[in-house]
C-alpha cells in the first residue's frame, strides 16, 4: 500500500511510539499479543497516538476473544461465510470518498434467522472488521457505514436479544481499533424502530451523534457521493452485485491475515492479570480501570 500521511502526529518518532507500546505489551503478564509494527500501529493511530488509549484498545481486542471465543473463529472459505458474503449483508464498496474514506453497506435483513445463527452473524461481522482494521486509510481517515434496514422482520427482532446486543456493541465499540465517522440508516421500515432503539441504548454518545436517518435516496446523496453509491441507492457506481462480487474476492484474498490472529499463541490469560478492583464485569483494561477514571 502506498504511504498514507498520518492525521495525528506523534510527539516522538513513530518507531519510538511503536516500541513503547510493544514494551508495554511484553510487560503484561496476562497478555500474549502480536508485536509486529503494522499490527501495533493500527491501535496507535486509532488511539491518536495516546499510549494509554492504545493500550486499552489492544488489551480489549484480545480480551474479547477470551470472553466470547465462539465469535472469533472464522474462515472466509467456510461455507457459511461464503453464503453470507454472497448475500451482501456487509460489503465494502469500490473506491473511496474525497478524503480517503471507504464506504461500507450492511443489510442484515437479507439473512434468514431460521438457517443462520446469531453466532454465525457475529463471526461474519468480526471477520469483515478484521479486514477493515488492516486498512491504513481506515486507521487514519476512518470509514462510513450505510445501514440498509430493508428486509428486517420480527424474526430478526426475536434473535437479537438485549444480552446479545450488549456484548455485540461492546466488541464493536471497545474491542476493535475502528474509526467510524458516519452511520447512515436507509429504508426505514416498521421494524426498524424496535431494533434501532435497542442498538441505540448500548451506543456511546459519540457514536449516537454520528447517526443520520434518511427517508429517501436524495437525502443520502447529499452526504455520500453518487460516484461511490451503487445503482440501487441512486448512485453511479454500478449494481450492488458487482460490489458484492468484488468484495467477496477481496475477503478471500485476505484469508491469511484473517486467520493469523486466530493462532492459539495470541491470547489473554485472565488468571495472570494484575487485579484491580472493578466497577463492573467488563473485560480488558476498560473494565479494570473504570473506577480510577483513566480515559
């Protein structure tokens, strides 16, 4: 990938920042993390080169895998993952906007809850996020997500329980080095409000403030360029099936990177974590340090 200019400039040389984070990871008795430059840099970038924030993110990233391991074993070539890729429930569109951000679309109303479990959906979504977080442009400029609510029904409402949504939002918001800049909701049918209110309950204020509701394509096109949008959304970038096909090929090509982080040697051993009194049962540093009010 071509060099990408960092938006957040570190007060020291970048290599020094990476080494500081690496030394911290090595010093944690409970943490067995990847230590290569590219992996550590994604946490520093999303954390705006604030060491404590990067430490929290990387600890949470590995801790989430220990808390819900069934969500973190996925292979792009597995039949269920291939099926969901073909459905296009989570797709990276071709091209980027004027400031380098990639646009993603989701449409979870396309899958059948009778044949696809919540664990399958979580594995699939996390697989896509694994790929997203390796994108240097996303690490620096962020990304935009268009959430298409078409097809959502009561079957979906019944399986997305409060407990599932709570854990899911915790992983998405605290367990991944993501920079989500805008969330656009479209095709807002009668079931949308029920699911949306549940999701919003677990969203942090920062994320809630980035939500935009659109009742027609014209509204969406005022915020996302038609040059990037698929034909189905009133855009000029061709039919969504072309984007789905290209993204499937992209994810399969990234299989080695996706599988790499699933190695058993990368883990968190909670029995070795230095104990700090917690305010709740949250995993990672965020749970451990909440009482101390460390940001």
